[in-house]
């Protein structure tokens, strides 16, 4: 489940640990720019189920509105990539993830 952004320590956080869709999208986009279908394909490979467009595109919209990703349109294809703020946010979320789950395994 996607959760809307919130502010923690004065910074915008794009997701929490309950619903990691935004975290996963930022992670995927850190590897390379992608369009929505590619993102859905990668999420399906990693999670074992395909997310609906009604799940992926609202998350992309929210990430864009929060300045974490930008889009480039070529013809009918919209490609998404991380902004500098998105890269910094992902680093912070990775640290938070590691702190949260380091003792689990």
C-alpha cells in the first residue's frame, strides 16, 4: 500500500516502512531512468505480483510533486528519473531501512 508523503525532521519522506512502494520506485530509478511500464515490470519481478496502474501512477505523481523525480516526455512515452533531492532522499531511506531491519536476519 502506498502512503502519502509526510515530513520527518523537517524533510519530506516519500514513504514509510509499512508500504514501501515509493522506496522501491526510487531504488529502481536510481539504477536507470524508466517509464511506468518498466517500473511495473521490475516491481513484478521483485515482488511476484504485478502492481496495477492505479497503484504505480499515483505513487509516481506524488514523488514528482515532492521533487524527488522528474519526467521527460518523448512522443507518448514518459520517462522518470531521480532528481538530486530524490537521490539524497533515497540515501536517507536506505539508512533508515538498514537501521530498522539490521537485526532481523
